[in-house]
C-alpha cells in the first residue's frame, strides 16, 4: 500500500542528503508491502542516481523500476487512489524506466562488447536502440571473424548471424576461402573432389574451368565425352557438343545416353538434316537466296553477293556460306541463316572438324562453326594430323586445342605429319616423333622434340629415311632405329632386309644373320625378296627364315628370280621357293612386259639349252617349250616367236595365235600389224581375229569396230572387213559402241553405226561430263547424252554445267534482246526442271556463274 506520508519522509531524508536514511526507509516500505509501486519507483531512482556512486546499481534499479510498473498495473483501486493523492504518477515510473534504459545504453556503448550488446538486447528486446545494437553486434562479430579469416570462421558467422547484413559478404569469403584451401595444391584431383563434396558452391564453375582447361588437351572424342558425362553442369558442354558434332558425327549421334543434352543434340540434328540437302542459289528483288532442288526456298533472299562467287557454279554442299550485304557488311551464316561471324573478311576456308579460317587484310582468325572465336592475329592455321590445330604467328607455328588453348610456344617453322610421323622443324633442323611422344609431351606440358636431321624421305607410313650432313639413318615410327646413323653410306630399304652400301662394301643390321655369319660387312649383296645373297669370300644364300647355305655364285634376274650356281647343283630360285634345275650349258634370261609408263606388267623366265627354249612364269611354272630361234614378249600374255626368219605368236600355253609365217609382227593397243610379202594386215589380239588387208593399215579399235583409212579418208570396218562407216571423213571419234563423231571439212556430225544422222552441221562439241556433250550449231548451243536418252536442241545462248554430287545439273540460257531478259532454266540430270527465272541484265551479272 502506498502511504504518502512514508514517501514524504523519504523525500525529507533526501533533501537532507541522507541517502542512507532514504534507502533504509524505502527498503522497509518495500518489505512491508508486496505491491508498492511508489516505493519501488523511488528506490529505482535512488539506485540509478550516478551522483550517489555508493548506491549506484543500474541492474538493481532496472529491476525495481520495471517491478514498479508491474505493481502499478496490479494495484487495486485503493492503491491507485493513493497514487492520485501522491505527488507522482505512472508517467514518472515510465520516465524512470526510460532513464535507466538510456543510462544502460550509455554504459553498454562505453564497454562496446558483444556480450554487453547481447545483454542489453536481452533486457530491452523492444528498445529503440535494438536496430543500432543489432548492427553493432553484426559488425563486431564480422570484424572478429575477419581477424581470423578462415572459411570455418565465416561459415560459423553465417550460421549464427544468418540475417546479418554482413552475412552475404561472410558467405562470399567462406566460399572463396573454402575453394582456395581445398584446391591449395593445385592438383587436378582436388578440383574433382571439390565438385563432388561441394556441388552447390559458386566455385564449382571455377573448378570445372580448371578441369576443362587441363583435361581436353589431347582433343579426343573420349576426353570430350568424359567431360560431358562427369560434369553435366559444365558451362562448356554446349561448345563440346558442337565440337563433337563436327569432329566425329558417328560419336555425336550416339549421345542418347545424355538426356540432359537432348535439346542441344536435337538442335544439331536439325542442322545436320539441313546440311545434307544440296542447295541452289537464286535471285529475287536483287537479293541472293538458296533453294533446294525441288524449288523450295531454304535461305530467304536477302544477300547482295557471295564471298565465293564459284558457289554460283555448283550446288551448295558447305554448311557455312560467306555473304555480303549491299552496305558491304560481310558475314558467315549457317544453313539456318544465323550469322556466326561478321567482320571485314576477304575470304574464308573450311579447315574441317568444324573450324573456319577467316582471312582479313592484316590477320587471320580461326572460329568454330558454333560462332566461337578461338584465335586472331594469326598468319596461318590448319588442322594437323587430324588431332590438333596448328596456328602461326610471326614467331612461328604452335599447336592448339579445339577449345582454343595454346599448347606449345610459337617456335616451329614447320609442324606436319608424314605417314605415322610427326615432323617439327626449326630452321634447318628437323625432329621426327610419333603421336605417342607428342601426346605425352602435351600432357606433361613439356613437348621437347629431338632435332636429329636436316632432310628426310618417307619410305612407307612407318619407316623414315633421315639425312644429316653426310650421315643417314633409318627410323621406325616406334622411334627405334632400324639402321643407326652411318656416315658416307647409302641406305637401302627392302621388305625384309635393310642395308647400307659404302664405297667398297655392304653392311647389314639383322642381328641373327650377324650372329650366324660373324660379321655385318660384306663384299657384295643381292637383295631379292624374300631371299638375300651375301658375299664374304663365299656367297651365302639367306632364306626367309634367316638360315643360310653356302654356294659358289648368286646372280639376280631382274627381280624375277635368283640364279644359284654351285658345284653340287645349280638352279633358278623363285620368290615362292620354287626352283628350276639348270647346268653349265643352260642360259637363263628374264622377259619383261612394260606399260607406257614403264611399269612392269609381266615377268617370265626364258631358259635356253642349245635350240630348245622354255618359258616359265613368275612362279616357276613351265608354260611351254619348243625349238625356236628366238622368243620375245609381244604383250603381257602373248609371245612373238621367230623361227627360220619367220614370225608368229603363241599364247601362254604355247597355243598358236598367229601362225609363224609373217616377215614382221608388231602391236599397238592390242592390234597387231602383220607384214607378209610386202602387204600389211591387222589382227585383233583380244578376239583373235585377222582383219582385211585391203585398207591402208588398221589404226585403232573403236568399240566393236576398227578405224582404218582408204584414199586418205577414214572409215570403220567390222571384224569381217565389211565397211560400217564409209571412207569419207577427215576424222572419226567414238562416243560409244554405236555413236560416232565424224568430221567433214569444218563441221561435225553425230552418226550411228548404221550411218544414221543424229546431229548434222555441228561447229564444235565439248564433253562437259561423262557421256554428255554440249554442241554449237548456228551460234546456238544444244546438249545431247551419249545414250541418246536426252537431247536438248541447239536453241540456247549458253549451257553451263553446275557441279552436283556425281551427276551435274545444267543451266540453259535464253537471251531475249528486245526485253532485255536472260531466262535461266536449271534442270537436273534426268531432265526435271529445278528452277526457272528471268533476269534483267544487272541481275544476270549478279547471279550468273562465270567460273
């Protein structure tokens, strides 16, 4: 209960500055009444008075002040009436609470610790100072973790202060420091582990970038597939899919196991279908477009010109087209019409594997057909070994990946593949390695070619002959030397044995032979695959199993066989190990048949003993024998026989093809000319037909007929000698077995073998593709097929062939001078019209093929 008189006693004690008395009175009053808001209020004021330091206790003051409010709210009407009579009110109690809160605020600020701020907020959760203290708590906590500055401290901060205005910064520090610590050794496995353990980290992309940068250097489809499979979230996957599509279509179209890329794969499949159909250029309103062979526009006409004008002369097979606008803007577009590059290019070149080389006035750029620019400021570029890009700057060539990473310095004057070898050249020095060496060097980032030679000669895909000054060596693509470096010796490479020749000796490098014969240096050597003859005091014959026998002499018959002579037995030894016995009285020679280029078409052995001559084939089989004066090859399968001054012809079995009764026989193009008693007649060696001798020689066979001459005019006869085409032409040229171009004076005609005129009065004719001829008559052009299936009469001002797969298209032009119009009709090989359009002269110049 509040007693005003009691409070007055407290006031008097305070007026007398007797704080102890006032405190004692208040404590007595509070102890007497459980609800005594007035006494608790005065006691709170006493405890919160900083001028009475001996009693100053804000915590206690806060308790009594807050309890005074509670007491006031719990007081009954009698107590509240007493308040009305007393010299204070609830506002005084609330003002004291506010004063205590403000003093506590100042005290907390002076301490400025997390505990002090937290304590204040726990005491005054709805204080006006809450927002300020929450900020200060966040700030102090953030400052404390920045002093520690590891990912664990930031992780804890974010967990405790999730709503802090510094939580985003702390989260960023946490993510970065976590990534840096987990990948501190820069080991590839660390980045892979990081992705697996922290899949939601914003640094997963950075880790994937590192893996992308380090694992795709070998440029194989296997590498690309691994990346696609292991990192479906990779930002590089669209690029890799595009590279795979161009690099290895058979692999790309099997990517059904990657459903997450279904949209990208389907898109490229659509482009693939568009790329498959050939397109024709056409002009509409002065703009060039492209249509399919059914006349359906595929690329709308909106281009002023093509960067490659030769595309007007063929159906478009490329998937990239260079175009130019009327304003001069140059672009590369795909079959969908999407621009993949725009810039001041002069021309472009498809390098394959999806890469395009763009030539500008001062540089070369390389882009991928997906539109990605890989390199610029180049002098040149190409695909090398179907494995990497090689790019050139002023300093030299370097290797690069399909994803745009430079793998080597620009130090090489040449990087190429020759057979199975990789060739690197710097100045005059050349290094040779295999793909395995290059791959390992790239993987280790230490490609260091070993420069050994200054010139080379490829023997086959797996063997290289090296030269260095006066030395030579023979290198296999596995990097083993078949023959080490030898000075002043020439190297010879055989199918089985390799050897060198010096000024006066030969040297071999076969370990077994050297072991058996005790030396590798010999006086003479005969390499006759699969046999080898070596002379060291004696001759040694080495068989295919590398065992040997000793003989008196060995002689080679021009790659046909070896002549082995020994005291015990002598014989001719063939490559298949067949042999023909001979003695001292027998002579053997080889007969060779060569084509016009000098290539041997057939080989035979001629064995002569007195008047008996025997012919063996290249396998040592006896073909025939007889008593003849001489045997020569007439063709690769016919033999000219001379006996008692007369000549005839036998086949391989010794059967008579032409009787031995002619004074002289020669042949050309399987037609033999037979001279007898001053007269010449022909003989068809293919059909064993003797031709009439009433004409002036047989010149050549045209189909089933024979071109001959009579009174300076040419004609055709058949096998029986009957005239097929009269002798009245200056020239006859066979078109096929039944059609012939014949010339009289200055004009040509096309006639049948029954002398029926197909075309007459032709000025000239030109074969423009297989069995198709364009001809000019009365200043107009016509077109005829050799099988007469199609004939376009001579009514066109021009006829052009448009390259298209195996069979071309044809453009027929009619010029109407009165209009003037150029009407261009495009037909396929079967005669179906693909497109027909009339052009004004300026349009004609824009669209016509001039190549």
